[in-house]
């Protein structure tokens, strides 16, 4: 094992090489932890991954500990070597998640999925980059979104109808039920969170679709959040209107959630 780690350290250079040569320091431990629980066939394969860039030793250690628990749940006969095009960039990105447990856990889930023969080929290489482009709040939202593209969530836009055929002006977009705001550290960013998840093709908010059950929208419309938005005085002939929409998780988004969250 020491020979494998040593070879990897020599070929990688930088932080990893320093961590290995200074073995009495805690910074060397995460690399050992990361490798120690992997099946022998996987460990042997690591020596050819010359371009690992490992920074943020604490983040790596925490992710390794989470990954160990997940890998131990995979039957030994199902364990396999992760593809480098998934594992290498994932481990490189872990260093930037030192202050976010939810993002580290997503990387750990992704790596575990790539080491499970039943899930390995469902892990799309872009999943690594998607995690890189979402916030911890967006990751929390993904945890409670449906795991089917056939389940819908009510979404509303609040507008002011200016009357006399003068059109409408938008007050707020992508308003959802309060349960989604409650789990966020920055709930006022909800609209931008949903727009980003749309950009990444994880969810869709179609322009011309809505849920037929009006009771679902009544809950949102009567919530304190919308009532507070309606406190601005309107001009004569103007009135507030709520545009009904819906949100669903794409098939691609379902695969992402099953590999990186569940």
C-alpha cells in the first residue's frame, strides 16, 4: 500500500507529494484513508492516474469517510474500479467543498455510484461539473424534489395587470410552496436557484403548462410570501394576477439525483 501511495505522490507532485513525504503530519492521513478501503483492484489502478490534484486535505478526508460508509454497503462482488473520467475530476473538485457537507456528500455518492457495477454506466461524466455549478441550497432542493419526471410541483409568477390592454409587469417569478423556502439558507434566491437548475437541464418549467387542481395554487397564493409582495400600491385600473405554472424533474435530472443524492 505504501508503495502505491508513494508512486502516486511522486507522479502527482504538489500538495500530495508534500503530504506523503511529511508522513508524520495529519495532512498525509486523508490520502491513506482514501485508498485503504478501496478494493485491491481499484487501488492498483490508481497508480496510472498521474494528474490528480489534491488540495483541501480536510475536505478530502471528510469525503473519504463518507465514501467509505457508502462503499461498505455495496456487495463485494458488485464493487468495481471507477472510470477515471468520473473519479479524477470528482476528487479534484472535493477540495473546493471544504465548507459544504451537502456538496461533499454528493461527490461521495457520485464516486460510490461509479464503483458499483449496477450503477456505474448510469453515471454521466457531466454530473461532476453539475455539482460544481450548484449551490448548497440548490443541492438541498434536489434532495426533496420528486424522483420522477411524471410528478409535478406548482409554481407561480406574480404579475400586475396594467389594464386597458397595456399588458402586465412581472413582480416575482418562480414562487413555490413554503416547504422549499424553509430548507434554504438564502430563500430569497429561490427564483435564481430554479433558473440555474433549469439551465443545467435538471428541471424544467414549461411556459404553457400548469396543474389542473387549483387548490394547489391557492395554498401558494394565500401564503405570507405573496401577500407581502402585494403591499405595493397599484395605479388605477391595475390589479395583481398570479400566473400558474409547474415544475418537473427531467429524466436526466432523475438520473443525476439517483447517482449523486440518493
